[in-house]
C-alpha cells in the first residue's frame, strides 16, 4: 500500500514538473505564402526554438502549384508538399500546406477564416508572417490575411466551430528589404550562425525551388552544380543573407557589442501593432537565447 502511495506521489510530482515545464514552452506558428517561405525567412530561428522543446509549425497558405518552369497543377503541388514535409523533418517542425492556388491568392474571408483556425488549433503564443509590402501578391496578401486574423482569433463568434483563443498572440513580421511605404524595422534579431548549415540542409529539401525554379526565373540555372554535395555548398553561398546595419544594431542591443560582432548569420523580426505588444522582458521569455 505504501509502495502504491509512493508511486502515485512520484507520478503526481513528475506530471506536475512536466506541466510546469510545458508552461514555459511557447507555441510558435510561422505563416508563409509558399511551401518554402517560412523556411527561408524563419528557418534558423525555428531550428533553435524546436531544439529548446518549443512547438513550432510552418503553414504555407498556397500549395505552390505555379512555382515551376515545366511542371504545374496537381503534380507540382504533390511534389512541393512532399518537399515541405521533408524540410519540416529537417527543421524539427510540423508543416501544413493549405490547398489554395499559387499565384492566385486573394485576401478573401474564406482564407482569413482558414488562417484564424490554424492559429487557434495551434494555440499559438507567437504568429510570424510577411509584411504586406512585397513584390509578390501572394506574399503581400498573406501579410494582409494574417494581420486580419490578429484580434479576430480571440473573438468567439468568428469561426465558432474552432474555440477562440483567450489571448491575442504576439504577431511578428519576417524580415524583407522593401522600403515603401516604410522599411522593415528589426525589433528582434536572432543569431542563427550555429544552425546555418542545418538551415541550408533543410532548404535543400525544396529541390524544385532551390535548384530548378528559382535559378530558372532568376536566369542562373547554368550555375547550379549537378553533384548533390556540391549543390548544397552552393546553396549555402547563394542563400546567405547580408546582415544590414539596422539588424547589426539590433543584434548589439540583444547580445551585446562583442558577441554581435561575431554573428555571421541572423534572422530578424518586427513587432506588428495588431497583436499583443511584448516588453523586452517578455521578448526574452519568448526567445530565451536573447537573455544574457
Ligand atoms: Zn514565396
């Protein structure tokens, strides 16, 4: 009897500790237009957060069925779905692909409700998406759609079949280089130097994009190495993002001048005004790697 009591006590203690630990584990959802967008803009951060035990999900709002020079339709969507699933494994995240056509996304109520449901189902603490300033209409409208989902995720009468969140999450924007009407502001910058190789390996799963479509539309298809090891090395060179002075200044704020100077690869995020507004202390709780 005493043994049973001890066992029960042990069980109660371990489940209490587990739930206390889970309380500190944030739930992050990144939402991109295409099945390689979150990967490019937030993949390094996703690896770091997933390594810490956070629940991270990528969502592609379109199925990617227009992004190729010779393939199209269902065949292409299937290939890109498989690539996204493989990339998700390499990043350590779940990957969802919504069945909306690539290149034809509009900021409709229907897609807004799809996004509200995804954020609620994930019980997200943080939502990351593109800004609505971008050359690509799918990126632009994904930005609008996610902004439109902010606040609404907490309204029970909207999409009532999926229970509303009891809080408005923190909404962040991915980094971009667009200047009008206003340039990206790097409120948060994450050092991804140590996981850059892993990020590239995960991007390498998107064969149809990294080695076929993007080089074709960018007129550098002849530069892609044939050998698989060589082409991954080439990918690391071509996908490295230059750290802008504004991102470097943000790195200095969060990591200190000395450590910031050593950072070779970074990902930056801007706080959207429509979600919860985190203080610096709350940002450090979301991204513990920023605490020093
Ligand atoms: Zn895209």
